[in-house]
C-alpha cells in the first residue's frame, strides 16, 4: 500500500514537472518574431527556472517528510499528539519562519526587477531598433479588426506592415471590449470602447512573415471567429499597397 | 417525503441543519458545474470539432457555449466551492468555539434560502431562453441591453444580488458568533484554525461584496431603468473593470482561506502533531487579507492604466505570495516528527497542498505585468486558476471525508474514496497540458490550429477521468449515508471541540 502510494506520488511529481518544463516559451506554436518575443522568452525562462527549482525543493522536502514520518508498526504516538478538548501546544520557530519569509521575498523582488525593466521597455516605442516608425489605428468590432494606415487607407482583418520599421498601434473598439493579441510577438492590448485615449503598443517588424491575430477578450457569440493576420512585407510591397493612393 | 419532514427542513434554524442543507445544495450546484465543464472539454477535444454538441441549446452555438462557460465559472466559484465551506462553517464553527448555535439562527436560515434561490435564479436562464453568456466577469458593455438583449444577464444579476444578501447576512452572523459566543475561557488565540480562517473570510467578504452589489445594481439600472453608469460612452468599461475586480480578486481568497483552514485541521490530526506555527499562519492570514484588496489591477494590466499603478500592483501581487507561501510551508512542516497515516481525508488534504504549489508558482508568472502581456486571456490562465481552485476543491472535499463521520455517524468508504482521490488528481495532472497553450484564446468554442489539438485532447481525457471519479464519489456518498461503517465518537483522534458533540 505504502509503496504504491510512494510510486504514485513520484509519478505525479514527474508528470507535473514535465508539464511545467514543457510550458516553455518556445512552445508558442503560432510563431515567434520581434524583439519583444526575444525579451519575453528570456524573462519567461528565468521565471520557469526559479519556479521549477522552488517547486522541486518543496516537493522533495514534502516527499521526504511523508516518507520518513509515515506511521510504522510499533511506533508510539508523538507526546504532543492531538487530544480531544486540549488546546495544542504552540509549535514553531520564529527564526525559521523569518528565514522562509526573507527567502521568498528576495526571490520575488529579484524577479520584479526584471519585470519592471521590461514594462518600461514596453512603454516606449523609441526603444525600437528600426529606422522609421509607422502608426496604425486599430479598431475592434464584432467580429472583425479594422486597420487605418497613415495614408488614410484601410484594411480589414489583415494588418500589413513593412520590415525595418517600428510599428505603433493605437487600439480602440467600436462596440464591446475586445483584445488585440499577436502571440508571435508576445503582445496584446485591450481594445476598450469609449476610452478617451486609445491604448498603445509597439513592436519591431524585423523579418517578413505571416502571424495570426486573435481577439482575447470574450466579445460575443462569434468571439472564436474574430481572427486576423499580421503580414510583414518588404517596404516596397507595403508602399504599393497602403502608402500610396488607393488600397 | 412526508409533510412533517418537509416542514422540519423548511422551517429549521438549527445551525447543523442549515449546514447540512448548504452541504447538499452546494453538491447539487457542484455537479451542475461539473457537467458544464465536461461539455466544455468535449467540445474542445480536437480542432474544428463542429457544433453538434452545441446545436441543441438555446441560441447560436457560440452563445450557448458562452453561457456554458459563464455558468460553469459562476456556479463553481460562487455557488459551490465557497458555500460548501460555509456549510462546514455553519456546522463546525459554533461547535468548535462551544457556542449553542449561531448568534442569529433565523438570519442564518435566511442566508441559506437566499443563497439557494440565488443559484437557482442564475441557472434558470438555461430553461428560459439562454443563461448569461458574457463570461463570469460580466465585462461592460457586452452586458448592456444593446449587446445582450436576452434575459440571461438579468437573471444572473438577480441571482447574484440574492447571493450578496445571503453573504452579507452570513458575514455579520459569523463575526458576531465568533467574537461574542465563544465558551467562557476560550481566547481568540485558542480558537481552532478553521474558525480563524472563517473569521478572516467573512471580514474580507464584508469589505468586497458591497463593490459587487453596487456594480450589479448599476448594471441592473442600466438594463432596466435606462441609467448610464456603464452605458456611458466614456470609460464605462473601465469603471466596471475596477468595481468587478475589486470584488473579483479578493473573492479567490474568500474561496481559498476556509479551505486552508480545513486542510490545517486535517493534516495535524493524521500527522499526530500540533499544527506548525499556528501563530505565524494567523499573522500570514492578516497580511494576506489586507494585501488581497490592493492587488486587483493585475487583472487589468493591459487596459492602458497608469504605469505607476501597474507597477505598484505588480509588486503587491508578488508580495501576497509571501504570506501564503509561509502558510503552505507551515502546513508541510506540521508533518515533521509525526506519525502519518493516509486515510482518504488526509490524501485529499496533502494533495491540495501539493497541487496548490503549482498554482502558486504559476501565479507568480502572472504577477509580472510584462509576462502578463503575453499570457492574459490565454489557456495558461485557465490552467493556472484550475490549479488554484482545483486544489481548493480537493481540500474542501477532504473536509467531506474528514467530517462525514461527525455529520452522519458513518464513514465514507475508504476504498471508493481512494479511487475518487487518485482519479481526481490524475484528471487535474492531465489538465496541466493547458499550461503550454500560451497562444490559445480562452472562451472560444472552436479553433482550427492543429498544433493545439493534442494538448486539448490530453486535458479532455483528464476532465473525463475526473468526472468519472466524481461519479464514484457520488455513489460512495449515497451509499455511505445508509450503509457506511459506523463511526464512534472522535474516530480520527482530533483535538477540536466539534468532536465532543454528543448528538
């Protein structure tokens, strides 16, 4: 009985850890592009590594306690075992508890520094490496995306941008709350109706390619169908399509 | 059922009776929520699965699916996990502190009936042309008359208002009972840990539920009386977001804390050692309760709010891991020097602690505003909160195995209990495959990305296994009520006073 218990426990731990490790950033099956994805994947790996170590240590310790102090034939009850109607004696070492608190605090604050650094990067389009900037207005609606380019031309569900460009998106909504998400860029932003200011995100379009766009906030019956495509093309192709006269 | 029995249960104000009614009513809601979850997982088991499963429901397939998702979330959190703990609290808290009954027994009965009516009203939408299909978060303006013309949102709103009435009455009742009705000589520090966690739970509820009530009344005003709180074209959506999440985030601690109390009752009994660091646990709960009301913006990191507020709430969210981390460590440290036995009740309690570690660690990822840019709204989130609420349910179900002999005089069957436990845990472990889907949107009823298929399939297999395990549990429960092994007084050798209760 106890052996099956131990085996089952060990199996559980292995499955869990395997699950956590495979939840790596490189598993984003819908593609990877841009400097945000690079930074994100690095930060995510750090979190995964530290989270994995913490999980392993806790599980190892808990497993050891369960094994070592399992009830065995001929064991005596511990002297301070619960007795009906008696208030159990206080048990615990403040020094030890403070050490755990401090340990968790240090780990978390270390992670926070990485986070704040990255949030500042997200905030500032001038961090982009590209030589020029293009601003596109993005408007969500049930159930499509509308993109308005600097020239005034519009496209629907397909956002086309040129390479070597920092693309700034000003995102809002026409009807209900949507969320503009491009997993390949590791970016998303809420598209909120009635906002006095549109929400802004930016990304560097580095290589050509096509990546899916999703709506990631429940927006109604056809939420599942509210999908689009981000197309990154050579600058010449972009100019012909959207920068010049008619689209 | 004859009329005498019926009249007795309809008119009872005894805290144990009310506790038992909560127990059975929440199990009913739990099985409704479970059936809905199975529908969700069957719909998503493969890419392009069609709409055959959804066509029989009211409205378009997408609407029906959304109402299933909405009601699964609302029922499981608000009408199952949290009130099941309240059932135990009704039964155990007065006994644990040596009170004769709750301070206001009739108010207590009122709480139960308002709760039951609330749940039934909210769920009745399924029979009345479509339940609420806007997500349990009820984001505005999708909830407005313009975008949700049906009755579903009205019914859910009415159900939730009834729930808030129930909760408000309950919180006052518990606070007065715990503070004023302890037996002579029992100081606050002497109270068993479950009573402690209930005290923090109800205090927190008293702080947050008014925000939900206010938001709901404004929503009802918009929908029925033509007011313009959220329908206003400027920032109405953000207003809803703040009001809802000021309630919605602490609500998870409202669900969590009683479960921690139950687990902290169970583990010492089966480890035969006193709870490690009870005082540190209580300090942690104080800090955790306080912090829990200043973290809600982590649900709104990408709404374009002030970056300073975002960084502040990012830090508070990471800080809240500390008290709950200390608490988990104390629970595990209790095992040290013990003589541990593993009946089903203890398996559930230990399983709850072990799996909650995963929920906690994956939650730290989400506290990072930067990482949230990618993970928000994806199946990673779904996996994460099923690894927090899943263990919570494990812990509360551990409470069922633990207190069943007290409530019904009989044991639940151990062999069936172990099948139930391992089936549930295996199901939850397979659900971990969803952590990988950091690019799959939540709340979609259909997807065509082939690469997402296998992970969804694994999760669906997990859901089916967990569902079958709950059927074993249901059989065990029904059978043990009349045929379970007779339990003597205090069969587990606990120290708390509910076990000295003689009738």
